[in-house]
C-alpha cells in the first residue's frame, strides 16, 4: 500500500528554521517525483516545487524559489521541505504528494497525498 | 504561469441532482504530441488532504464512483457529478500539469441544497 506520512505540527517564531518530512512507503521511492503544496488557512492549493528523488533534481515555483528548500533522503525514502527563516505569512498546512509517472519517469498528476503538516509561525 | 479559473465559486445542489463545475485555463493544456489534456480534478473534504478524482481530463481514478465524470479539451473543462450524494460535499479543484509552475483553480465549494 502506498503511503506518505508527514511529520507533526510545528509552532515556530519568526526568523526560526524548520524542516518537515514526508516518509514514503509501499513503492520505489526513486521512481516517482514528489511535490510540495501550501494551503493557507481557508484558502486554495498552491504548488511550491518538486523533486526527483533519484538524483535530487528540483524545480520551484517562482513564488517560493529562494524561500524554501526541497530535498530527499533516498536511504530512508523521505522527502523534506525546509525554511531557514520563517515569516508569519508561512503559517499554513503543507502537503507532500507523489507524481504518477510514465515509463520514462516523467512526472504527471498527483496520485497519493500525505495527511498534511500544519506550520504555525507566531511571535 | 497558466491561470486556472473555476466557476462557480460555490454551488448548492439537491441530493440526487446533477452538479457541474467548470474550469478554464488561460492557455491550452492539450499536448499535441500525445493528444492528452494535462488536467486533473481533486476533491478535498474538511480536515483531509485532496483526493485524486479525474486525470487526463476524463479518466476516472480507480475506486472513484462512476457518478463522477470529467470532460473538455484545450482550455475548457467540466467536472460533473451525475447524482449528488451527501458524501460529495467538499471543495473541488482543477489543476494543470502541462507545465511548471503547476497551478490550481481557486476551488468550488459544493453543498447540499
């Protein structure tokens, strides 16, 4: 069974750093790209960026480029999203999701999602 | 960026009636080399992550009830629920995966009338 299990809620102060995780199981981690999405309170979904776990190639939405870092740990089948300096406006639910791919490993739509990690940034 | 615009923003439909949600993209998401529309529909219930319903604009994900269907091509797409059930109350999003940055519609909130 494919599962993406995210780390627990975080409460941080502005300027602090944090790394949240997305542990996968039930499939070959390096075969499927992973994306991260933000959902601010009461709002819609925004795509932040994606990673190819086979070589850690990443690309980011311009809206998030330079503010977050996406990485992956192949040995433990886990993807990460991290901030070095949080802002209050980063308060949101964050989701990881797996891309369904074809035989050429090109990423397509998001088929399995994590349960979400709530990050709260407040002084 | 490709802008995805859904209509309406909210919708109230009686149980057993048809619900229709529209999604328009600012540019075509039809890839000519394979004649596929790079468009998905997701359902999000309160307190839950989104759930994949439809991909390639009209292919139903395994396990999704057949009352859900997707149609359209190019820039105009529709999600139809043929006979609304109580468990279909949710927010529905369309999303294009034609190019990055991937973009979502603003969501349509579906309620029971």
